[in-house]
C-alpha cells in the first residue's frame, strides 16, 4: 500500500520530528511550511538521506486556495495521501483576555481551527473510499491547554485546541464508514521554541515543578505517539484523544 503523509507546519519542532519518524516508518513525506524554507529543506534532506521521498510545499493553511493547491501538488508528486497530521499552530504573547485584540484572536483561530478543518477536508477527498481512496488516518495535535484553559496566559490558544478536541471526536464518527480514522495527541509542555512566541522562553523551567514527571516532553516523544495512532497497531482506535503530557 502506498504510504504518503502530509504534515502541516513540518519545518521544525513536533512537525519536523514527526516527518522524520514517518519517513523511518516507510512514508513518503510532504513537508508543509509557511516561512522558514531553510528549515524545511533541512528536514527534507534528512528524510532523503534515510532513503525516502520528501517534498516541501509553502502554504498558509488558513488560506483555502493555498491549502488546496498544496494537497493537489502533493498528490501529483507523491500520490494520494494516506495520512494527515494537523500540526501547524500558533500562539501569541501571554495576555489576559481584556488586553487581547480581535486581530490576535482571529489569527489564532484561523490557523489553529480553520486551517485544521480545511486540511482535513482536503485529506478526505484523497483518502475516502467514496472518492476512490483506500482509507487513511488523521492525527490532530492538541494541547492540555484545552483542559485547563490557560488563564492569564492565552485562553484564546487554549480555546482553539478545545475546538480541535471536539473536531477529532465528531470527525472520527463522521468518517468511520469512509475507512478514515481520526485521533488526536494532546501534548503538554514540549521543549520547542513556541515558548519564545509566548514571550516566556524559559517557561518550561518556570512550570516543570507542576508536571508529575518533572520535565517537558522531547519532540520525538510526541512524534512517536503520532506514529502509533497512524499505524496498524491503532487500527481499532478512532475518536481518541491521547494525552502525552507527563501526567498533567
């Protein structure tokens, strides 16, 4: 069976780690990026050194036209996708709601929610047996922020991830007859540079005492959970939200 995966926001962090793990599992990999082409090229080079095919495609997932073109290009170059990882997501500097602008909230919701919905929509067109596909799997990257709300920090980001949790459950039921499984990995604190965006690059040091395992996750630990949910080992799992959060 052809194994082709598209990962949004795959030039760094969890997305890059997942891309490499997928290549090792035999997937041809479509690496989506928005701005950092150099990082995307490095990931693609690493995948090719593993003996697997990889392409990079620039697209803003919140823009439907760009996203549709990305999926079409991926299919033309690598074949129909059989796996999608909705990884791309953004946050913003820590803030209380009363100090947030509508522009900030709109950007977060458009990337984190709309982008994931649009990507899933296009993936269905390639995976669904109704559309000539052979089935597949979608894994959404969520956050434990969806459970706790992130007060005083970024409740808009937390709310966007709660939307992803709900999407995961509903879409799994909607697509079961199409032979598409849908699950989510709900990560906790992960050692990536997203904390720089939030304005607290040392955030993990500030909060690790709250984590039962007393440390942040490495990106590879999140990637391995994603690959498990994509694999045949998870063939009877759909609609699940797997916490990979060190006990949070």
